[in-house]
């Protein structure tokens, strides 16, 4: 009888970890948050280390092509759709040239 009770209790504890409807899901955010204000501080000819001082260390660094830094930020609200923000900073001989961006309308982390 004690073995049966132990098995039932262990089974209940094991199954309680499974996803049942109504289980709380957390917001998941990853990567670099880059704002319009930070991008407006960049000026042509700025050295790469100064750009990184403003924007932070890029999420992805391409070892083959150091002329670009990739700042990627993803946000998923409680298991919903993943929203993505991308900023690609271009350099010419180690100095800032320009950037391409697809920013989110609002940054959910703030």
C-alpha cells in the first residue's frame, strides 16, 4: 500500500510540471537594445571602438568580415510571436560609415 501511495504521489508531482492551460509564461528578451537616441550619436568617421562605446558590444561579430557589426534584439511576449529588431553598422577601414536598421515601434524592455 505504501508503494502505491508513493507511486501516486510521485506521478502527481511529475505531471504537475507539464504545461496545463493557464500556466504563466514569461516574457523572453535577448540581444542588444539599440535606440534612436543612441544611433543619433553616431557620426561618420567615428572609430569602431567609439561606436561600440555608444551601442555596446554587438551580439554577432563576423570574424571573416570585420566591416560590419550586427546588433540583434528579439522579444517574445508570454509565448506569443517573436518580434525582432536589427541594426547593422557598417565601417570603412575601421571607421563608422553608416547603418541599416529595422527598429521596433516600442522597446518592450522599457
